[in-house]
């Protein structure tokens, strides 16, 4: 009787860390004054409710791949990594307008990469943290040595400018991270999860199949609206404030540190009031700087955390090599948090 041979598998786990970050913000700055031309609101109300002063909108002909390319090239340069060294590309986005093909393989080709694994993930505002978790696990298990992680959104394409509850919130942009092998742990355990029973709290207004009959009728096509995102603001606010602080605390504990050991707190840039409430609930020490990129960039969903961390490092608000707690949360409802060593 023959014995089936055992499969080979890695027996030793490695460590991973972020080697470099890149960011891209579109040139066009959109003020609150421009936004309130289409909604019954004011600059003062928007600032008080969200903390947003301006946001960036991409050009009409500028795609998520275009923005991702710019952020990725900067991240690769800062990491000192050649494109041929990248084994996998993970793109976190909910605004790539094609169901297939994914944006990641198109980006990989743009960058001149040679046959990398490449795929998109849809985890909304938690997408970047989900992708960092996947990159970390891939490197630890030995299925990749270097992974390019990108969070990118062109939310202006999916925003109803007449919706008073969401028109002022969203912006466009891209952030990228190069994750590679390290001699020490540079990415802590990820605390993540989902609450599918609250999926209607943030959702696309119509499914693509719901729009098909109208699109197929030449007489109706002209009046068909693009499927914008809608949000139950108060529901999301309460969930983020009361449920995400415990998740963030668990991520700090899982990393084997305390809040006092942190050199930065980089939450998803959803709303300044949510950030302030989380800081208070976490009892974060005053010496820990907090990302508040939302004031000038708006809510960029999967791009917000790498954009905010890049700004903190560039402006000297956070130290290179320091420890940062990052947490993403959004549509799904999904969330993910981990402590990382900043590049």
C-alpha cells in the first residue's frame, strides 16, 4: 500500500514591516463654499459637523489607477524597492468602475512589474488595514517577500452633490505602502470583523442590475442617475464612537504595548468628531499626536489612513520608526485595526 507524500510548507514564520509610504492628492481643491451651492448648508455647519474645510477632487479623466500609480511610485522610491522586486499588489478600493478586470493588475502593468499576483479587495474604509493584514500574513508565511498595498478612491464619481447628508464628506486620493521582510515585528496582530446586519448603514443607492432596465431603454438613459453612496449618518457615528474604541484598544493590547507607547494615532479620516470621541474613549495620552488630515482632504475611504500617515511623517508630526495605531471602519459594516512601525 503506497503512502501519499506530504506536502511541503514553510515551517518558520518571518516578520514584516512597512518599508515606505507614498501619497497622491489631486490638484483640484474643493471648498465648502462650492459644496453648498448644491445643498442647504453652510461652511460653518460643515466644519462643526465634520471638521472638513476642503477636500480634493480628481479630474474627470483621472482614474483610480492613475492616482494609485502616482502614490505607488513614491512609495517604491521611498522604500528603495524596484518594481521587479514586488511579488504581489493588493488594491483596496470601492470606486474602480469596472466589476472586472480588477485595478491591481492594470496598475502592476503600468508600473512595469513582472508577473506579480494582483487583486482588488472591497472593504470600504477598512480596506487599507485589511490589505496590510493580508500583506503581513503573506510575508510571514513565505508566499511573498515584497507586497505593494494601495488604498485609492475616486469618491467624487459616486457622490450625489445634492445629498445634504453626504455631499460634503467625500474626497479623492491614493495612498500606498510597500511591505517587506523585516528582522523584527513591524506589523502587530490585526483585530478585525464585520456586522453584516447593519449593511444598510452605508450602501450604494442602487445595484448595477437595478439600473439595467433603465440603461437598456434609449428613451430613459438620459435621466438615469449614477448609483451614488448613501449613509445613515447618526447610525454610523454612534457605531464608530462606541464600538471602535474597544477594537483599537484590543489592537494595542494584542501588539503587547500600551497607549503610552504609541508615537501616533491614525484613525480612518471619517469625521473629526468621531476622531475626538475615540481619542477620549481610548484615554490616549496627550503626547500622542493624532491624524487630522480630514480637514484638508475629506473622507477618502480606503486611501485615508496612508494619506494621513504620510502627511504626519512629512510634516514631522510623527517620527520615522515610531509606533502608530491605525484603524479603519466603514461600509459593511467592517473594521480592522493594527499597530505598525512607521517607515
